[in-house]
């Protein structure tokens, strides 16, 4: 392989450094569906409004393929939604597969959004009944096909693990034998669903294995970054170092001289370099000379923005929620405590940065990318290229993480992908790639926030609470702007505008700041800062009142039984006997409801050494309604704890005269493997409708750690990250 071989792929590099993994690679054809044998359920379009072919495909080889309308980027919808179908279908799990559904909002819209997309931990929640109906309907059609073939009543046929059986005649058959005949059976209406007592897969420990793990482990899973097509050009874009900068002019002679660079074009977001591989594209971009107009760019530093926010926080904002009269209660006296919490800009930093593939021939376009909002991306690509949506096909790819990064309300990635394709002209496929530095310095961060809280204690009780929050909205100017009511972006104050605690006089108000830094929802959205502010401050008030942090919270949860339920469950799990310290360790508590799920965590922390406190153990209790896949739920809690802890301890994106300072994992620090605490998760049994688990594990961990630090006698961190300056 030549030193600058433009054909070097990510997988070639992996082969060079991880030879032992090669023995587990499978031939490419092993992962492909058998097209000749497959039969797809295709009832007449007018037969019924609900069609199982939208979600279920059964082949003559007995394979059950479930089409998943939500993107799989590690959070588990392939497994979770397939479990729902397989349960009602009574399928053999070893024969179940999952693949992304095509972009089609009529069939695959998120019932919570009204468009096809993933976010807000809604995948299971909005699909629970829908996918079960798909499985139950497909099962009924298979049974009817078998009944007609065997000339027996359908009610006498049973199904178990993919086998249809008629006990009286002793006949049996597998799904594949009846798939074609079932496709001609009329679609039944309102097929009854199983009673939960009969579940064989849903909620059962160890009943299913994750459907995406094996291919990711053996290297057969395909991500956007793996795409290589004949004649494809790799594209990187030079963008301004300050947000809001624009191209004045550029000189590309040296860039074009790099072997492998094919062309250089100006696009609305900057200057695009087209090359025959990633290496020449990067080298060409390095040699560009671009003059930028930064007259309208954001030029303030992080500290300057924080000071502006602090000034606003001293004034009343727009009321987001209130009852009683908090100001009057605070003025009446007692012990008044005030605290300020500052939260930095945070990047999403998924392992696979933003990327996308597009082949446009002038009349039609094929796009492949890890699309989190398929409807928006589909429409954006069509709009830039001047095509109708019917002329665009969007295929959702597996993605190496997102944490919100791929759910851009104004579809920036899709727009830029179409723009670079349009600039080079039709006929040549392009793959647009953002580097890690592009991604971390490219904005769309979790917003910077300041919370100013005041609370009053009288007779050992919290009697008043006031919270003024200052930050940015990312709904303004987006397709979701209608969510802003009375001038308030609800995502800015979710978790803060009302509390689970019984406090007589309460007020939460908010200031919406105008800053030129693009922001975006980040895993658990507003709860990333409100959960910390609320749970740290209530703990501080309880500590000042001399109350136990568990008992004190429970005493105020008379109207929040599910909050109380997870708090009791985690206290039992951790064998709570107080916060300590015990043997140089202390324990901190936090309870946060987000996305309809209730999470309580207890963190056991020691003072550590020069590198700051050490988190040894975390206990977590989760109430997410019906627990569809317990293993996935535990994995999401564990992952959320690690993600949240690493960011709380180390991560921030600082601005120096408007320019992001951090650029890669050497400066944008994440949790290292030896720093991951031991985690124990308890899932609270519930018959409630299932809610999300992809995000709710994140918010409680930071306040739980901060509260443990306070019980150790350390300062409770007022500004995150807790260990500023220890990024490298």
C-alpha cells in the first residue's frame, strides 16, 4: 500500500492494527437477505388503513425482517421494536432480523412528531402499540393462510416460536411455508393483542439478544463512513473559525496541485475540496487560502457571555411556572440560601462524525446517511437539488452515535451534502465527511446556561423556591418554532418550571439570550442543566436543614409517587444508611424525571487525588413503564451514566474571541475506561405504557456526584465541568 494511497479505508486501517479481529470477519454475502426466496406481504392498498407490509417481511426461509422507522445508532430500536413484533407474531427469535425502513412519512412517521424521525426518547414509546399490532396482524394472516391450506378452523391453530400447529390433525408448518399465501389474505381489522401475562419476550430477562451487536463486532455492519462507490469523490469543507463568518474570496492553486484533488468549489457554508479519497481532500483543504468576512460573527469569549448571563439572572425573567408567591415568601425571612450554577457549551462528539453520501444524476438522487430526521433531510435534499420528494430516495444508515447531533432542525448536514453535490454537478457521487475537529468546532452545542436559585428555610422545611435561568433557545427559526409558547422555549426550562417536590411558594422564570453560537438539543436536552440545578439546590437546602437527603426528598414527594418509587428502590439497592462520609467515601442522591421516565441514582465518591474526586459506584433505579428489553434498559442506564459523568467532570467547549478552543478528544475530554464506576441497575416493575431510556440515565449522575462531594466536605461544584483544566 503506497504511503499516500487514496484507497486506504477505515477497515483497512483496522486490519493493520487488530489482526486478531480478522478471524471473525464474515463474507459480505452472508449479511445480505436472500432476495429470490423472499416474499413480501403486499395486500391490496385499499384493503385497510393498517398494512403489515409496512413493518414486517417474512421470507420463504422463515426469516422475519422487521422494518424499523427509527435510526439505530446504538440506543437499541432494532432490538426493541423487533421484540414487539416478534412477541405478537410468536416468532422464533433466532429467525428475526431488523433493517431501516425507507424514508416515507406516510408509513413511518413518528407518532409523537408527525414526521419520520428519532428523538426525545420516543422510539419505543410511540411505537409500542403500533409494532405489536403489526406483529399480531401478520400472525393472524399466517394463521388464516394455514387454516385455508389445511381446511381447518383458524381458531384451532396455535403458533409458537415460528411454528404453526393444528393439534387435532397433527399438522405443523413454519412461517415461510405460508408467507406467499398470507400475502393474499385480507388484512384483518383490530386484531387483539396479548395480555401481558402471556408475554414470552417483552420484559423477559435474557429472552432476546441484540440484533445489531454481532455485525458491529465482526465488521460487517456498514456505516456511512464505510461507503465506497465507483467514481465517488470525498468532500471536506473549509468553514470559518468564527460562527457567522462568510467567504470573501479564496485561492485554490496549491490545493488543486495535491495529487488526488479533483476540484475546489465555493458553497454556502465555505469552500469544498473534492478528492479521490480522504487524505488528498484533507491535504488540499490545508493548502487553501480563504479570506473570511467576520463582521457579523460572534466574537465574545465564554467568560464574557457568562458575565452577560449573570447580569440577566439578577433580574426577573419571563415566568415559566409558578404557584404561591415566592418573592413574598423569601422576603418574610427565615434562612435564605442562594446559589448560582454555570453550564458550558458541550459538543455531542459521537464516534462517527457527521457524514453523508449522495448520488445525483440531474433527474434523481440517492442519499445515504445516518439520518435522525428523515422527513426533514429528504425534503432538504430535494429542495436544494430542485427535485420533487418522489425523485429522491433516502436510505438511513447505521450511525456511530449521535446524542442529538444528527437531529438538526434546519437539516444543515443534508443541505450541505446536497450543496456540495450540486456545486460539482450531476453524475459523480460524493461523500461529505466532517472530521472530529470539524464536528467539535462546528457548533450546534448544548447551550451555555446560568441558573440563579434562591430558597428559604423555616422550621426545618423548604418553604420558598425561586429559579432564574438564562440561556439560548434552539427552537427559534427551526421547524419546531411553534413549540415556543408565550415567548418561552419549553425545552430551556423542562425539569425546572415545575418540581416533584411540595414547596408552597415557587417561581421559575427565564431569559432567552441572543448569542451567535449555533445550539442544538444534546442527550437529555434541558434536563442536562435543570436536573443538576434542581437536585444540587434541593440537596443543599436539605443539608442546611439537617435532613437526610433521601428521607428529606421523600417527605416532599406526596404528589409524585413514581419519583418516590424510584428513590425508595435505589435506596434499597444501595442499602442506604445515610450520606456519610464512611471510610473516606460519601454518597450523593439525585432524582430526575425526563421523557416520561423516572430515574434515581446514588453515587459513592471519594476525594481522590490531584486529578479530582473518584466515583467508585453508582446505583440506579429506573421506572420506564413496561420494560420491553431489560438488557437494553440496563445498557442505556450504564451508557448514560458514563456519558453524563465524563461530561460533568471534564468536558466543555470554550470560546476565545468567538473561536472554539477544543477540537478533539485530547482537549475535549471524555471518561476513560478505568474511570468508569461500577454500576448496578434496578428496573422497577410497572404496567404503565413504556417510555424512553436513551436519554434519562444522563441527568441524575452529575448532581448525585456533586452532592456526594458536598457530604465529603468538598465544595459543591457551581460551574461545570467539575474539573476544569484537566481535559488533557
